[in-house]
C-alpha cells in the first residue's frame, strides 16, 4: 500500500512538474517573441550564431556512494530565455555496503540524452534533462558475505530536474561557466543516480558553455554598421 501511494505521489509530481515546465516555456517564448518583434537582428529563422556546445563534469554522492562523470552536449538557443541541447553522458559510480556490510557495487554508464534550460534571470537557470542509460553493473560480495559475485547489463531512463548558476552570461553572449545541482525524479530502481533504497542522490555538475559563430556575427554587424555610416545611411 505504501509503495502504491509513493508511486502515485511520484506520478502526480512528474505530471505537475512537466505541466509547469510546458506552461513556463510557452509563456517565456511568447514574451520573448513580443519583446523582440522590434529588433531587426532577431527577425528570420535559423541562426547559426545561436548554436552552442559545451560539457560538464559531475559529482554525485551520498552515504557510501560516489560517482564521477562527463557530459558533452550540442545545442541551440531558441531565444535568450530558452536553450535546448542533445547530450551524451559517461559515468562511473561506486557504492559500498550495497546489500550487506563490506560488499561493493560498481557501475559503468553511458547513454544519450537531451535537456531544456530556462533562464528566468540571465545568471539563473532551471533545467530538466532526459537520459537513457546503458549500465554495466558489477557486484563484489563481502569477504564473508552470503551473496555471489555477479555482472549484468542494465538499462534505465532518468529524468533529472534542478537548477543552477550561470556566470558571465550576458545578452548576446552565450559563452559562460555554470554550476548546477540535479535530482533524478524518474523513480527507476536501476537509475545510476539513486541509492540502494531508491532515494535520489544530488548530482553536482560544473561546466562551460561555448557559443559558436557569435564572434563572426558580431564582426559582420560591426562592418555593416560602419559601412552604413560611411555611406550616409
């Protein structure tokens, strides 16, 4: 009964979260479109200067669990409020006292993902990220344990939510460093981001976002403005 109640709570939380996220995206996008209607440089479709790439290193921890990871990504800024990106992740996680005192569990994880970042302020963002992870799980029993060593392959979907700080991010400049903290709210028992009691561990990430083509775009704008002044326009 308790398990069923917890599952209902998780489903309700996830539905509420994604409803709020969807509403926020639509509201911010509509606001940005209205705000930018009078700006000439915003007009048009796809803009290569809105492309970016980046990556982060991550650390997750709890009682008896330590994880490290690397996550490169490639994305596009829809406007100054919304970034979307596709990502890859590579993680290694070690857990002690996994089933009984003295044993260990080790996981090697990799997989694709995608995320959305919302910037209500230029230095503050909210993030939701989906990952599908392929996991090689190895169990090492305690020296006097009652369990046998084993190795198995697993898969798990993760839904990471949280937020972070973006330093050096200004309007027209999408290169910045950031720190974030995320939790897996997906409730998958095979998730690499939960402990043996299926409790979400905090995932701390630090990285750098690199804007692509923005320097060339600024140069073109500068040359255009200089030419217009010389031409008397």
